[in-house]
C-alpha cells in the first residue's frame, strides 16, 4: 500500500479544489493512504477517508526558499516533514512553485550523482493521446552539459517506467536540428551524448517540432525550457480566446459553434494540460509532484495520479540505479 | 528615391513568389528602384519594371557562412556586393537564414559599438493590430548582458521609428517577472538597465505574457528567443490544424464553419505572420530584411515594405547615433 502526503493549501482555487481532487483520486484508488495537511476545518469532506494533519499557516505564492524554511507551521513544511518522518511514498502540493521546489530540494536532498533537480512535465502532441516529457521547464536558471545529461537519464527512466515507452526517443532542445547548432552547453551535451552512445538519443530538436509527436523526451536547460513552457501556454491561451470570440460574434457563428462543437471538444482534449496532472521534481530523494496553481479538482486528482504511478513504478530507485550505472 | 536590392532566389516557393512580391510592392511604391538579382530567365515578369542582374547560382538552404562566402556567383553574394557597390538603401532576401545572416554580417560589418547583430521580428499580440518587436530571435547562440542592452537600444529605436510607438515599453524575456529572476545574463542586464534608467524599461516579462500587448519591445538572448519564436509558431500551427480538423469532421461541422467563417477570418488576421514581412537583421551597416522561407508573394511584398520603411526612417543612422549617445 502506498502513502501519499498532500499539502492541501496554497492553490489559486483553495482547499475546496484540492479536497475534491483527493476524493476523486480515492474513488479510483481506494487502497491508497492519503495524509492531507492543511487547515483542518477546511478538510471536513475528507474526514474518515484520509489521515488529517492540522497546519495553520499558508506559504504565500511568491515566497522564497528562506521564507518557507522558516515557516515551520505552514502546511507546506509540515507536509514535507511528515513525508520524511513517516517514510511516505510521495509528496503532492499545489502551492507556489518556487517555494515548494526549494523547500522540497533542501529537505529531501538531491540523489547522489544529481547536481541539480529538474522540473518535468508531459506536453500534448499533434498525435492524439501521445505526450512528450520535457525537462527542465524551470527549476534552474542555467545548466551545465553534465546536468543536461543527468536530465536526459532521468527523463528517459520516467518515459520508460511511467509513460511506458519501451525505447524513448531522446532529444536536446536547440535552435537548429543539426548537431553543431545550439548554445555552448547544448553543443557540448550533444557531443558527449553522441560519444557515450546515450540510449535512444536522436540529436537536437527545434522548438517548432517539439510537439509533433516524434520525441518522447526533450531535454533543455531550465531557462529556455521555461520560455518554451510559458510561450506555448501563452499562445494556446490567446488562440483559445480568439476561437471563443469567433464563435460569439453573432447568432450565425453561435449556431456554427453548436454544429462544430464535437470537433472542438476533441481539440480541447488534445490540448488539455489537465490530464497531465502537473509537474514533477526529478532528482530529489522522493516523488515530488507540483499540481498546477490553477488546479480544479479534476486536474489535481491527476497530480495525485502521477505521484501514485511514480511511487508504484519505483522511479526514484530506478533513477538512483540509472545514474550510478551508465555514467 | 530609395533603392532596394533583392535576392530573388532560394525561397521555398521559388522566384515566382518573390517576383510576385516585388510587383505587389511596386504597385504600392512605384517610385522605388528595385535591383532584382537571380536567374534572369525566371524574372521575365519584372522586365522594364526593375533593374535585373543575372546570377546563376543558388545558395543551398542549409549552407554555412564559409560555403556562401565562396559562392561568388550566387544570387545572395551578388545581391550583397551590389548593395555595397551601388550604395543602395536596403537588402531583402528569402534564402537560407543562417547563410544570409552570416554573409550580410561579414560583408556589411557591424555598426561601431555593436558586438553582435540581432535578428528581430514583430509578433502578433492579443490586442488587434498591435505588434510587439522581439529580438534576438536566433542570430546568436549566447549573449552577454552588454549585448542584451545593445539589443534593447536597437529595438527601442525600431519601435519608435518604424512602429511609431512614441514611448516603447521595453522588457527583458525571463523565467519570472521579478527583477531577481532569470539567467545570469538576464539578471545582470536587468540590474544594469535599472541602474542606467534605460528609457521605457519596465523589467522582466514571462513568455506567457509576451504577446498580451503590454510590451512594445522584448529583449532576449538568441537561444531563448529562437525557442520562443519556434515554440509559439509550432503551437499556433498545431492549433490551426486542429481547428481545420474540427470543422472538417462531418457535414454539420462544415456548415458550422460557413456560419462562423467571418470570425475565424478575423482570428487569422490577428495571428497572421505574413503582414509582419519577415525578420530584420539589426546591428549591421545597412538595412537587411530576411523574408520568411515559405513566403508567398503577399508575404514577400511585406518584407520589402519593412525594408522600405526602415530605409525611409533612416533607422541605421539612428541606431548609430543611439549607440554612441546614451551608453
């Protein structure tokens, strides 16, 4: 039986959304033990279904590492400490990313051989149902070639064990598909990965082709990865707003929407980030999943789902092995 | 009277598209002199309307700097040399970006005080008709803080003189809106721009907000800028394909398209990269515009339009002044 510790506080939609997410998850996995941490009076719907731990403080969305480490009674710190004390299998939170990542990294410590933890997320692709795993999407401001190779190793293990891709195609995000293209770090990482015959390494990929469904794992430094994540998110949001506007134009266009609705529902499912559940912090000594800040219950239940799958697949042990073997 | 030199060869759609573009441009600006360089037998439609220079070789799309410099009889090199010899006002090309940028930079030389040329393009924003100028979108693999500040100066001058924004809002692309967020180069550039009270500098902007219409100029290193350009382009293409698919689903959805068509036409216009004309190379001693590789006649005519406007506005002289004054 797996045990998941959940920081219930700090998301944009409050504890109502996270509690709904926990209940949804439990309806799918009734055998899992959930330890829910937060203001106990807001978690009444979970009574009898989870272990509840009361924590009165909420870490502000923009808190830095030092601030959160001092907030010992915050739901975030209590959740992290509970994870450690109870030797639980995974941590899920929905609060501020920066604080959550720093606190988790400082308390759980990096896996031996990992210089930097990476934030990873699956992205939708043009191939229906297929997702591509991209890391680092924002845990770091700069990365060395050897850090990029560690990310590639961790991403590959995740793709195999959780996404169930037997031989993942691994790429480096670059400004050109040719091996010689890229920032100095990317060029050097490409060279080293060619030299070591990194399994499944296919070379560089341009951002334009990242979501076409060819790649299973895309490795990038955290700065460019964050630009990719937020740039694509921004354009998708902008286009969604334009689609809504186009359909709302007049009576005819509204009727047009009714007629084309099913097709657009399919499109929404393809582009849906909600079933990706959130982002994972890879490289620390436990499973850590960060739900989207704007998670609703459905979306948050998938953050728990990802954490559960990672715990089931023993991803952390596999990463530890993977990093010590084909170095 | 302005003189524009045009490399007619090397675009995906051949000289037919570029010739169409030249004719379209001339219908709007009959007083402009065009020197068209390429295989003369393919440029019959321009006879009597432009000066034609025969050049038999075409630089391959993926040619490197050294390769193109050796191709003296290529339309690209002949066009660049003609620009220099004739003291023409601007150069427009549609061939391979890498080769075009390297050859133009090597032959035209950098403006004094500019360490690196930058590739710049206007992007559509959520505000109808408003575009944001983003640079560098791919001329460089890495940039120092002082190079980023030079880009900011050049982008600001372009925004004022060509986009006619009197007080442009200038931002640095980063992984967080706070001043302390970013890669080491971005952090330092932010610090320096605050210190020097860079005119219109508003701080960092996240990729998510880059196209919301607040910013007039966004400065980025070439590697992250290229990831932004191609990432947003990739998602926009993917969503356009999904929209087409949604409407083509069945008879009802096709009817739905007919009813909502006008709204989607408006959306297409908002997202249209064609009226942005292409990308400009800023920092060299003349106006250099690179049309999109997949330019049709309409789109290529706007690449000429941008070159014309830049020449009219004396952007190069203004950049020279701007870089020597508020250093």
